[in-house]
């Protein structure tokens, strides 16, 4: 979506409704208080095309945060991604 706010500090999660790791990803991000958008690739063809373009596959869950992409469910990596968005390295602030 071209109108997504602050894409470098935004999280998108690509899912299917029957995927338990997709559910776990959403629950973890919610528990961390991280705002994110969910795209169900079984009903949203544009989201599926975007997912394949970004990752080269249709693997779900796929979590995209800035330039980082995580395929699958990895709680440690998800926490690191959220933390890096909350506290960007010096010189990468979105307050410009």
C-alpha cells in the first residue's frame, strides 16, 4: 500500500488463516505492543504478489519491518525486529 505510514518503521505480516505460526506471530507482536498490518494472502492477491516480490517465495508467516524480512516464526528475531524499530541506530531516525 502506497499510503502506509513511515514504511521504514512499519511492520507488515503476511499470513494464511490456518497457519499456527502465523497466529503465534500476530499474538507475539500484539503482546509486545507493536503496531502491525496483517495481509491474508489467501484472499488478497496483491498482498500475495507483494510477498513473492519481497521474499521470492509465498512462505508464511512473513514479517517485514523496514528492510528486514523474517520468514517463519522466530520469537527472538521478532523481538529484535520490534526493538530495532523502536530504537533505530543513530542516523536512521524517521524524525527527519
